[in-house]
C-alpha cells in the first residue's frame, strides 16, 4: 500500500530576530569637572547596528556600530551622572536590557593663589605671575606647588600660612626654582624644595 501525504496548508513564518547581545565593559575612562568619557564593547551580533545613549534617563543620541565611546560634556562639577545604553539591530529592534554606569564629575579645583590688586584667583603661582600687572601683590596659600617660577615683572609674592604651613615651591629637580628677571621683585615666606638651583637672577637689559 502506498502512503499518501496530503498537505492542506503550508505556512511560512518569517521571524525577525532581536539583537540578543548587549554592550559590555561599560566604564568611564576619563573625567573632569565638566565632562565624562564612557567606553564599551559592542555586541558581536552580525545584525548589530547601534547603541542608544541615555544620560540620567534622557535620550541623547545613537552611537553607530564600531564607535564604542560617548563623551558627555557641559556637565556640572562634583555631580553624579548615570549613562544608560540599549542596543539596536539593523531592523530597528531594540534590546530593552539596560547596561548602565554611574560616574561623578570632579569638583572644581581650589584656587590657592590670589592677586590682591585684581581680585583674581589662580591654580598655579606662574599663572598668577603671567596675568599680573607690574606692581601687583600676589598671595600664595599653604600647599606644595610643583613648578618653576619665572618672574619677569616687578611683583610682590607673599607666602601665607592658611593652616597647612608656609607654601612650598617644589621644582622637581629641574632647573631653578625661581628665576628673577625684573627689578624690585619682593619674595617673602616661600619655601623651596627639590631644587637644583635655588634662585636664578637675570639682569634686565637697559
């Protein structure tokens, strides 16, 4: 007897596969007071297309396959931010599994060098010197300043003990700690360390 197989209906089901994998190794590699830079590893799926980026739950942009980083800028200092990611395949299907990383921007630096005449503050002694006008008085708070000072104008530089001892200029054994290249410079209460040459005096040209 011969068997007869009758097929009444044949249904062809076309399934769209969701992007199954998610981004991995999400971490921040650099940050400052106003930005955080995150990186990750893209999924290995052949149909992976992009990563959706959210910052504190708010959509920011799509990052295309292969980019693998996002730099968030114009942020607030000393503030916590959460980066959230979702992956999307070439058909537009979204994998709703979140991959998140929480990071904090650094606080603003404490400015410990002050131009008394201008009412301005600086992170280094040299930056205060460069911005000063001839005759200005600069106060330097307690701390260790890793720099070589080059004074090219008539200024008064005073070290001030603000609770941590007199300020120290650490030249890291590179050249002179202080170079004086102008007449009438006044230096008081600045301690020097790790110096090859303590003070270099350059005679101004007449």
